[in-house]
């Protein structure tokens, strides 16, 4: 099927469930992205800063860009002028740099705390305790140019459906706990970014509000 057809089918499936679809366009060409754009998609996710900045330059300015991959502190400045949401905040140090660069750009940048839920050492993210410690810290309280709008997680890459379900359930439960402890009456704290091509259906069952889907829309990636 074409990119446009894949996209339309997926949108029909998830948007009636009020789940936001982030089309993950990493490694895909500007032509391929434009095919999705022309089919109505405006929200795209990338995992590399350089690739994201290049695509931002060349593609229509009404695209909402999300960074979903690991972010190094020294690269924040390249995306700070335009990024819509950073899904991958995994340290206070990074958050402080985002705050600094956002301030330089007269912006408030929305961020998700990436929480480590997988049973894989290669995945990034804060542990539950680390996320709580960050939110409790005085340094966090001083940051005025970032806004935490929720959490993100990546489940283990496994065929074990029970394990994936449990990991998503844990993330959703943790989100609810944070909401009660730190973001009471703060309507902006509402996002749970979880689910990719292989597991988005289960993620939605477990309360995802944003799914990050690449290959189901664009086809398999080369590498
Ligand atoms: C690549 C990527 C996705 C999308 O993966 P697909 O399996 O192609 O849907 C989602 N989230 C993150 C963090 C990614 O790096």
C-alpha cells in the first residue's frame, strides 16, 4: 500500500480513540514525508537532531516536529527555535540546557520525561525513583522555560505480549501517580507517549495518548 493509504487507515483507526499519531519519519526522504503531508499529516517525529534540523529547513513550516530519540546536551540549541515536543528528557542536566536554550529563543518548550520501562540495557530513560527525584529537586522548580507535559516509554522488543502489556501498564500507572503527586490541577500534564508499529494497539489499550509509528506508515527502514 502507498504511504497515503497506510496513513489514512491508521488515522481512522486511532483518531476516533483520541490518540495522537506521530508519524516517525527518521531515515525517510523529504518526498516520502511530503506524501504523508499531502495526505493530511502534520505531526512528524525524528530521532536525530541533524536530520531533524535539515528537514525542518526544507519542509513546510506548519509541520509540528517531535524529537523522539536520545538528545545530547550540546545539540539542544539546534532544535530549540522550533521543536514542538521533546519526548526524550532523561536527565536534569538536559532539562536545564533545554530551559536555557528555550529562554534564549523566548519560548517555553514542552517536554516528556522518558521513563525506563524495558528489560533492555540499551534503552535510555529515567528510573521511577530518578524521575521523582528530578521533579522534587529545587533546581527543577527554578526552570521557567520548560513545561513537563507527560511521560514517554519504549517497551521491550519482544514477542512476549504479556511483558509488553505489563510495561505499558506500569508506565500508565506511574503517570497517574505523578499526576497526583506533582501536577494536580495542571491540565497540561496529560500525555503518555507509548506505542510503536509493533505494539501500538496494546499501548492504546493501556492508556496511551500518543503513538509514535514509523514502519506501518512508511514501510520498513533500510538498516
Ligand atoms: C523509530 C522509533 C519509533 C517508530 O518505530 P516503528 O517500529 O518504525 O514504528 C518509535 N519510537 C522511537 C523512540 C523510535 O526511535
